């Protein structure tokens, strides 16, 4: 399967963090983000996600299997965008799905199922807010991966509010 489109030019971490298998990215001196202060994210308010670098980078990380890193990138954005807002619930849907993918890859299907249940609750609480994402497809893809982590992982494709599919060159 071809790599999905990238939405940012930001470099990827040098490895995908797998709990218990790789150095912790921020706590261990060999971690890929050790000593790095994460950028302060700009909150998302409605449909202004298209130019939000941290959001787009979190999508890139998710799509390339950097699930721990995607979770971390989006969590800061979740905090500043309103944890219980529709945007916050939409972000939490992606965060929980990233964590479910990681659990499934580590052979922890029960943990993946629990995270998927949480993701479904957040998706329902997001209402009409979608941030250019097809949350139903994300949930289906995550469910499939949790049940069979040897199969394809869920992928996130962004769609602009004007009806077009996201083109990385438009993400600025």
C-alpha cells in the first residue's frame, strides 16, 4: 500500500515508539524527543483546522503508524481547543483510535477494544464537528485493526469544507 499523502513538511521522529520496546521518547536520554520542548499549539475553533500545523502533523503521524507520537501531538491541541467542546471530542476520537492501534500492535486486544469504545463515545459527542475527517471510517478501520493487527491500519484523509479532498499544498 502506498504511503498516504503528507499534510506537513515536518520531519518524522526517527522511530515509532512502542511501549516497553523502544526508549521512551521524552523521558529516556535516547528518546527521539528527549529534551525537546513541544510547540505550544494554536487552538482549533470550528473550520480553521486546515492551517493548524499541529493538527495536520498529528494526522501525518497517525497515517504513518506513529500512533504514540500522534496521540502526543494531538493531546496538547485537545487541551487548548476545549477538552469537552465538539472540537475536543473530535480530537479525542483520533487520540483514542491512535492508542487503540498501538495497543493492538502490542498484542493487547482488550486494551484496544476499551480504547475503541471510548473513541465511539467521543465521536458521538463531537456532533457535527468533524475537522475534515470521516470519523465513521476511522472507527471502522480502527475496529478492523484491533481485531486483526496484521491487516491494514486505519488511515485519515482530510476533506476541505468546500467539498474538495485535502491537498497538502493547501495546508498553509
